[in-house]
C-alpha cells in the first residue's frame, strides 16, 4: 500500500499536487473535479468497483516475480514447437529495441520527428521482401494467422471469387482465424488434403512452409497447379527457415505471410507476435496495413544543399482513416516494435549468419531425431525432407508417453495423434532448434530410453 | 546535432544495406560439430540472400542514430488527441520481461503457465469490474481487432435469433474513428452515417428515425472524439434495445471516465478497450497494443477464443466460449502487453484510476481555457479527456493551415496534436494532454500555441516552411505515393 504525502501528488504517475489542482480548477472556473463530470448521468456516477488495492513499485515487482515463478522455468527442457520456436536472439536486438524513443512513440503521423520508426520500417520491408521473394511488404500485421486471413480477403477481392482453399497439413490456428475473418464476407473455406482439389472457385490456395508437421514443401508444382486454375498461391512461411529454403516468390507464390515473433524475442506465451505480409507488385494497392515509402524533402535544408532523403507512410488511400468503410482492412495499430526487433535480429545475423543459424537448426534437429529413431521402440515417420520438427512414435500411446516425459521434467512435443495424416497416427511432434541446449536433447533421449525400458 | 545528422550526411539515403561491407558480421553462430546430415535437394534451397553486413558496433550506431531521429512520450509532451499518449511506467516493461513469463510456450499445458494465466485472469476480472461488463476476452491484439470481434459477436447473436438476414445495417456517427465503419464493412454490414448535432452529441432524431428492423447495431465512441460525453446515452441504449439492435462501444477514450461511470451500467452491450491508451502500455511506434473486448452476459457465449477461466480444480485455463466467433490469432493475443496493463492496474487501484481520469479531464480543460480566444473552438463547452480546436480562423485570415501550425509546434519541442480529425471539424487540432503532464508542461504547450497564433499573423511564411529544427524538413508525400519506392532493392536499382 502506498502512503501519499498530504497535499502531494496522488501517485508517481500523476504529477499535479493538490495545490496545482486548486490553481488549475480556479482557472477553469469550477469548484472541484466532480464538476467536470457533470454531463455523466448522476444516478450512475462513481459506482462501486471492486479492484484490488494499489501496490507500490517494490510490492508490484515482488508479486509479479512470484507469478512468473509459477510458470514452468526456462531451464526446463521443452520440445514444443507447432508455431512457436525458441531461437537464439542477439543481445543487440533487445538492447536497441528497448530505446525509449522507439518504445514510447505513437504511429509515425509526423514524419519529421518519426524518421527512426519510419526508416526502421523501411528496413523491415526490405528484409521481408528479400526473405520472401516478394516486391511489397507492409510494416507488419498482428500475427501469422490474422495476416493469412487478410491474404485470403485480398485474394478474394483481387479474383472476385467466393471461396478459399487451405492445404493440409496447416496450423489449426490458421484455419480457425481464416474462418473467423472470412465469415463477414460470407466466403467458403475449403480444407484440402490434396492440391488436386483446387478449382476455379478458389481465390487462393494457402500452403504452409514448412508444413504443420515439419516437412519442407516443394512449392513450385503447387504454384503451377494453382495458377492453372487462376488461383493465387499464398505461402505461410517461417522466416527463419527462409534463411535456408528457396524463397516462396522464386517458387511462384503471389502472397507470403509468416510469423516474426520467434526472431524478435522469447515466446512469451505467444505474444506479442508479428504477422509478416508481403505480395507481388500487382497487389500493392490492395494490401492491408501501413506501408512506408522513400521520398525527398520538399525544400532544400535550412543550411543549404540538396533536399535530403526521408520516409513517410504512403499509399494511405487504402486505409481505414481515409477510406473508412471502403478500406482494404480495418487494421490500425499493429506490431511495429516487434517488427523492429525482427529486423535487427535478421540484420545482426546477416546473410551468412542467418544461413548458418538455419543450417545449425537443421543439423541439430536431424541429429536429435536420428538419436531417437535409433532407440529401441521408437520411430520417426518419414514425410520427406524436413527442417526442425519431426514426428515420434513410441512404445506406449501418445498421451502416456507425454505424461511420462512430464513426470521426468521434460516438456513433450505436441500430441498430433488425432490428425488425419497417416504419419501422425500415434505420434508426438517434437521441435529441436539451434537454441535447444545439448543437455536438453540428452535428457530427452535418456528419458525416452528409460520409458521404453519400463514399458 | 551529430547524433541527429551524423557527419552532416543525408542519413536517410544510406540504409543498413548501404553500410558496412562484405564479410563483416554483428554476431557469430556456433559451428555444428556433430554428424552432418545432407541438406535437402538444391531446388528446395535458396541461392541468394542480400542482407546488410555490419559489425556489431556499426549496427548499434545505425539504430541508435535512428532512435535519435524519433520523438516519444519520454522525449516530451505528446498531445496527440484520441491516442492517449501518457507516460509509460518502466516497471511494467520490467515485470513483463521476467524470464518466467518470457519462456512460457503458447502450447504449454495450463499447469506449466499458471503464473501467466492467473495474471491474465485477474486482469480480466479487473476490466470486467471497471467496465461493468461481466464477460471479457483478452485475445484481440489491438482496438481494431477488438472492434471486429465485437461486431462478429453481434453477427452471431443475430444469427442465433434468426434475424441476421434482415439486420444488415450498422449506424456509425460521422465523428467516429475510421476503424468503426471499416470494421462494420469487414463484418459484412452496410454503414449508415449518423450526423453530429450542433452541441457535439449524436443526433438523436436521426437515430430514432433510422432505428428499425434492418439495424444490427449502433457503434458509439464514448466519450466521443470531440472530447464530449454523449448525454442521454443510457436512454439511447434503451431505444436501441427496444428496436432489437445492440449498442457497441468504442472504448478508445476510456481514460476520461475510468472509475467514474461504467459502460455496462449505461446499457452498452459490448465494448473494446485500448490498453495501449488507457492502461498506459507503450505504443512502440505503432504497436503492439491490446484491444480486449468486454460484454454483457447475453453476448458472453460469443466472445472470441480464448477466454481465461478459473476451473473447479483451481487451475486457470484458456477456454472456448460455447458459441464463440472463433480465434482471432494463432495463439492467445499480445500477452506481454496484457501483463503490462495488469501491472498498471495494480499500481493504481481504484483510487488511482479515479485520479487518472480526474486529472486527465482537468488537464484537457486547463489547456482549453489557456488557448481560449487564440483558436476557434467549434464546440465551446467543458470537455472530458481532449479538446478539439479549429485552425480555420488562421486559415481565413493568414492562409496558415492546421498542417502548418502542427509542423511549427515541432520547432517548439512538442509533438503536434492530431490534425484534420474528427472529420466534422474544419482544420481540426485535436489535443489530449493526459494526466501525466504536469501543469507547467501544459502551460508551455499553450504558450507555444499562442506564439504560433501570433506568428501566423506576422510571418505566415515561416509557418509554411516549418519545421526548421527537426532532423528532416517536410517530405514530398505526393511523390512517395505516385512513384512508390518501398524497399532497399528498388532504391538500389534506381541509383
């Protein structure tokens, strides 16, 4: 509990003291604060509200440290992936992203004093275009699934078709969000198990790369099949894997979305996230979200010389605050600061580092899978080339295997045994990345061996 | 000025891609020393990747220089109307980054994430109390996504009532944020605009006239974007309900009324809040934010998934409401932002929240009286959290536009107000000082505005040229849109 000094400021966040307030009230010409709320209905004013008492800063830190401690610790081995992966984040990313000029700025409506945000966003767009092989990127949407839903809405606007197709295996969350977002427009959402089912009714075919069960997808034949029916290819790509894999644009994709959170920081229970969204030039004016463009000063600088280069929000005629009910999307505030962290991580790694990190991830995951496959009683069903996630079938049913791993202090992979793919039957989906400690993999292999011995 | 214009160079012309040199790197990556697995077939792999090559120091200097070309609430007063740019407590960042919160995997079993989940549960309960709306989903990532959730909830409720076919219209005031009509359209409704009456409130006669069986909902921003309370909104709510429609509340301006009146008590059915406004989570130059949606018992079954619930076994879990509109994101929303908002709520308590709204409203009125007479005030009456002036007098008399006034304010060291919004005010200057500005800062802001009004009469050319002291001058926005250059690869190809 706080103990404000009599007559002092009511709270460290609110500077006006009682004397300040008295002076201001007098100038405004009212007797007290309540008078300023006279328009509010008297019968409903100042209701009883049951909130816990205020805490001082040390009390607040103590409470939340205790809470954070109630989560399973970061040091506990954990092999969950399925859309969120532990990555090695360079220290410079968190350091630079925490600079308060970035953190405490609003959307850059005034470019003259927002070049930090704007030029960084242009860097982000450049990085996303390079990774995805697209021509235009926005400054980022909420997360991968809502970005993919926006891609479906763009595709239906561009093709004037009333259905979208999503190809399995795809993250179930993506399917859910596409359904939520397309309900208003009355679109049909088809979940395909084969590309052969794509037809001229579909605006787009949505394909995840790597797919939900970890396999690397050969996008080119899918692009050809889609384009043959006038269907746009939307690729939901892991930007980290794109350090190694062929860019979706090169393989024929028309729109690329992705999740940027893992390259920005810790999983943090899933958010803040970052939805990558990039497309080919013909869709530029149909894009959702903010876009930053490069331009010049209108006048020469006061000290002379040529007009200098700067950055502004552009192509705003698409956006809600101008176009209102005819906007391409309702999005306004999105995930700028996460986009900044993503950009700095990718740029700190650079072209060599990103490739090396992706290859390290690939090697570590394959090594772990090989060690597990070599254990008696275990197999890792083969679905072709894969990146960082693999299926594991054990000597006991999946629920029991997961439970026994938990009892040994190991977070198991996701139970995918209820999925339709035959390789997923009786399997858990494990993720191993470049950031998974060796000791965690050793502990997993040891625990699996012990479970088999007990079975 | 060296940080702002390093070496006097045209700083914006050289991106990170144009700096450093081949072979430099900012971080290294461990080598793989185990048995090597062959890489997939070459046609699945990338053959080129063009990214900057900078040493760590170069990268840090580049982004540090960029940060110096930015203005945040930590830099100074930021009276950006409708955006509630108040001081962001640093302890909120600290607690949200605690390792236990940071490491939680979104698919972890509830038992492994009780610390995060209990924090979210208590935030949910606090928001329900503060809004008077019993059911809450914390999932929406921002206000606009909260709006979409709310309107889709109404859609689903109408569907269950068998009335969705006939109720195809949503009424939106002409003073609303652009996200309101954009959201209504995204959810498949047509928008009917409601004019603002002469006193700045909703035109009641038009609402009564428009309310019929074709109306699904009325979207109302309360307090509205003129900084005014919608007097009689509780009666309007009754009319809307009698007509079988729902009252949607845009809670962007909740800061003005926290602890003083509750949306639920007034008859709102569903409301979204912007935690990056009222609950002071940092805006990050355009997010991440959080836009929780709060609703009545009637609409609770339709809330987006997930909702945080305490189960009978005492474990807090994420659940899916019975008739949920579905998920809005792959996972559970901007959890880090929600933890910050919880910390803010706990630091203030009820008395603190009341002090916030009280001081925010007093500060806006203080600014109103300090500038009275210098700028036109189309709705000349006491306000709540913000005050909307008009630069039309300066435009008529001196050919100075609101745009010029805003830019000149930068030279005085302030972030400009929101301009040309709401659309119903000519040459609008929308100012929201918030409760975290001390009186001296408001006085200094007013003095600068007065000086600019005087300068407009004396030397309008200086205003047309402003800002003169910013890291960069006015930019050619028309050129940017006419010939878009949207990535380094294009800028490079041009050179």
